[in-house]
C-alpha cells in the first residue's frame, strides 16, 4: 500500500496549493503567508478524498524513540498501512525557514526505521529565488535526485545547526549519505503566489553512518 499512499500524498499536496485559503492575523490584518496548520488540514482532506480513511491518518502524536536522545517532538503528519498496523508514510511540513530542515531530515531518517519502513517525506513551501541554507535538499525539477553528505551538510550550515541545538532533542546517528528525490516542484499556492511547494522523499544512499555526540557529527 505504501506506493499508493505516497502517490496520494503527493497529489494531496498539489491540491493543497489550490485549497489553502488566504488568512488574517490575530490583529485582523491579511497574513503574508500560510500556516502549517492549513497545510495539515488540506492534507487530511485530500487523502480522505482519495479513499484513505481518516482513522489511518495522524499528526504530531507519533514520536521517534530511536536514534535520538532526548527524542524530538512528534512527526508532523503520518499515515498507517491499516489500523493498528505498520506505518506507510511519515512527513515533516514547513513553510519558510528552510534552514531548519536539517533537523527534520535526521528525524525522518530515523522514522524510516519504524515498523513498516515508511516513506519519509519532506514538504516545504516558500520562495526559492535566493540561495538559502539547506535549499540543496529540494531539487527544482520533479524526478531529479541529489545525494547529500551528512557531514558536509552540517559543516556548511554550522551556524544554523548551532541554533537548532537550542531545541530539545539530540540525534545520535544518521546515514552518511542521503538520497533526496523530488516528487513535486514548481507548484505555487494560489492564495500566496510567492510560495512554491516542493515535496521530496529522503532515504539512506549507503550503509555508512555518522555518529553524533552532544548533537554534533563525529568524523574519523
């Protein structure tokens, strides 16, 4: 069922670009961008419309308890193969702040070890006009694949990783090489045209791993 769930999820992301409405801030002013809760709601609706029951979908309650100590917060969005069975998909969702996606990357790579070996998906919406840290994780064309070296990624983005380590959670181990495959790109949110949605799956590209100590990768 996993390929079906992944395909449905990608199409639900495409539909979300049209479905997410404009919104106002608490002060009553038009918001400059969408909220992640809007994307989450659109994904629940989109997957349900494609025949995946809502009782097989969840958000933020499932926690990765291996390869991290302390553990990070719950996975943003996930889908089960069937009730009380294996996991089909785990996803992290974010608008803006692409520089924070290293944290999500390592969290999802750990999530791939959960029962069912779920597809690990990163969804990101924002402007891609300027080079930003971690943007290399998201190819600009569907079908494109990039391979990322974990050590090099953290070294290039040391400043940001230092900021990330202010949060609770410490990754202990991660694959040395990571394959990022684009499934959706070039799709703009209708209500927020400057936001382009990109969707990738991530997976180890080799058996070699990197050990972390106090949050930092240890090289030989």
